[in-house]
């Protein structure tokens, strides 16, 4: 079986709660996704990645799983799932499931048993520690604010949670935990799912020594991520998982791995096929973090193009021939791409969305399109804390502006508006009916009011739309080995207006020039000698003159 298909596909990410509500209870569901398969097939994507659809008390929108082998009732039944999987395959596509095994929900049977006693079968399924001087065992701070430890009186101990207190971290050093996880993976693979996106999979091996770490100035807590990522046994566990499970199926895998460098990808997702196929790196989405370390991701800093280029080029070059890139601008944890990396000013939004799509899709790696990106959906520009739904955003607001008072409430609201995960979680915009055609009743989370002019119907009707442009991007990637396999050469790294690069494959060369500004600029890469202009977001070509947010892809053969 050829297991290299992960290099040839384009993945579309569906956030099930917000994609399509089929039974009008305000929440997206599996039957809704099934209804929309023809849309995805027409777009040309090969693989659908679904965010978690398992039973969950929903403290973190499904990333807190209470039963891995049950479907969350609002999404449908196991029969609905089987039908969906079947329909996806009939439409010639594949399905990636979200595998969330760094932690479970505190409502999972394993945790309910584990917290009862230090001596039962599940006692060591999680990471428990005695109090130190009547307090938390160390100063680690959770990703979702506050301590990463919560006390349980029954055991007179604390348990570790990298995220919310309802998301206790599993103890991967316990072989029984690993056995249970592998068994669960087989359950889904035996049904015929085509692979996994693995949630924070580089958090699973904790350091031996759980001692306190330096905290940023003035802060009580040391952020947990740099401490628990890429731990001592991570590579062993990934390779064991491959031997025990993945190698037995024809699947693709992508591991979500914040805090990694290209060298890590080469270890955990080597092209030798003994680990994962690729990882999600975070370098380009962390460039805009606050210079005040205590605030972490919360800022409204604009990214400098030269830094963005440096980050992406480092991954393009570092992985070439050794590992494989995943290419993404946004997902359910990031603000909307066009608002963040270019502009959602109505004057340029359409050009800018196409420019970003082109810049990413012409690179080496597997592109991931997040639902609505193909319409140029934007941030919602929220201004009130009550408009938020996400646990991370709400906790951060209270932590930094109420409790610690290190930032004024209004400044924090600006940061949230720029960075909150809720920006990407608004319902998919299908048409200009009530609630954008997502649901006939009030949706679980309000639709972005710009649905009146940003929606699938509008895009379908216009041959020059972002949607049609994405369709073409996907088609030309499928047709050209050069785009999929060619190597990468960055041009003019110090150019802070244009992102230009070449791809080489045999005698063929691809030239990509993208203007990230609203200015007219001049660039000469001998594009006048190209054999063909493959795709561009303006109706004509002005050669060396590159107009605002213009993007052009030339082929030399
Ligand atoms: O996200 C992980 C993630 O984005 C963080 O590790 C991030 O690096 C950190 O918050 C610092 O900014 C995954 C899921 O995609 C997300 O939706 C979940 O909430 C999270 O894991 C917990 O399962
Ligand atoms: Ca529903």
C-alpha cells in the first residue's frame, strides 16, 4: 500500500459545532456535514478533518472527552457517524479524526475512578502529586490561566492539567494508559477512518523532575508549555504508537506540536514513516505574541513580513527531503487569516484572501483550509467580554485585567478582539437567509453580521470569487508535481513588502510573488520570460508592477 498519499492531499477542517445544523437546535451536527459534502467535493479537497465529536461536558468545546467511543449526542448517533464516513468515502474523500489523548475530561470513567483512591486500577492513569507545604506541588501555570494543579480531597493530592481543570493530563509513563489509547485508536481505524490529527501530542511525555521553573517577572506561574513539550520519552511513545497501531493501517497523521523547531519535526515526523507523517508547528502564529511574557499570546501586535517569511522559509528548507510540512494560516484556535496576516478592509479583503491562499498553497507541504477561509471570512471585531464563549479568552480576561491588573480592561478587550479563538468559531456563512443558512433557530454562537455579503451563495455566483480561486489553487496543485514536490528557494528575505519565492523540480521552476501591502511596488524576477502565468488575483498582468495585495504565480519550463 502506498502510504505517501499525505503528500498529495489538501485537507479541509470542519468545526462541527459551527458548520451546518441539520435538525435546527442551533448546533452543527454530523448530518449537517453530510448534507454539505457535495460542496466540499466541488471545492476539490481530499480529506476532511473533524474537530472532536466525542462525548464531552464541553468545558473546552469537545477537547475534554468523557467517552472516546461515544458520539456527543448533539452531533448525532454512532449510526449517523457510520453514515457520514460512508458518504465521505463515496464522495471520494477521506476522514481525519481528532485524537485528544494528552488529557481526558474529569468526567471520564478513568478519572472518576482515579480520583477515588491511590490504590485502584486507575490510580496511576493521571499525574498525581502530594501537596508541598499545604500548596500546589510546583508553580506551573495552566495554558488556560491559574495553576496547572487542582486539589482532590478524596486523595489528598493534586492532579496536573495543562489546560482547564476539567482536562486532567494522562500519565503516559503508565503502560496501561498507552495500551488503552492504542485500543481506542484501533476502534476508530477498524471502522475505516483514514487517520488522526493528534491534539498537543508533544505534551504527553512529562519531564522526570516536576520541579518549579522560572516565572516571568511579577507572575506566580511558569507557563507550562515549554516545560512539558518534547519530553524525554516523546519519541519512544510516537514510535511505539506507530508500531502498535498506525503501521497496520493506510492512514495519514498530523501531530499538533507547539514549541517545536524543524529539527523536532525531523525526529517525530521523519519521512522514514516510523513516526507521524507531519506536524503542526506554531512558529508563524506565535510571532505576534506580547513582549510582556506574562500576557503570552494576548496582544494586538502586527506581524512583520520579514519575520513571517523567515519563519515559514526556515520550515520549508529545514524539512525538505527529511520531513513534511503542514501548511496553515488559521484553524479553530487562531483568528481569521485575512484579518490577521493581511487585511479585512472591504476595499482589499478579496484580493488579500486570494493573496494569502496563493502564498501558502504554492509551498511544499500539505495545505489545510479552515472552514470559511475559502470565503475570506473575517474576525468579528468584538468589543464586549460578554460576546465571548471560549474558556481561554474568558479566563485570560479575568486573570489579567481583574485579578492581576496588569492590563487595562479596554486594552485586554482589544487583544481579545485580535486574538480570541472565538473569531474563527462563528457559524459557517452559507447564504444571506436568517443565521446565514447555518440554522433556522438562534445558533449556539452568533453569526458574523457580515454574512450578508460574505457567504457561499455570493461566492458561487461570482466567477472571480475567493471560493472559485481556492478551487483553482487546489486544482493546479493536484496537476503539478512541481507544486507538491519541488524544493523551495526564498527570494529577498529582507524585502518587507513582498513575499517572493521559487520552487524547483527537475527543469521546471515556479515563481511566486505576493504583495503584502496596499502600495504599488516594482519587482523584477524576470517574470517577463516566464512561459505561463498560472494564476493571479488581478484580471491582467502588469509585469514588474505589482499592485496592492497582488499575487502572481509564473511557470518556467
Ligand atoms: O490546542 C493547543 C494549543 O493551541 C496550545 O497548546 C497553545 O499553544 C497554548 O494555548 C498557548 O497559546 C489544542 C486544541 O486545538 C485546542 O482547541 C484545545 O483547547 C487544546 O489543545 C486542549 O485540548
Ligand atoms: Ca443540530
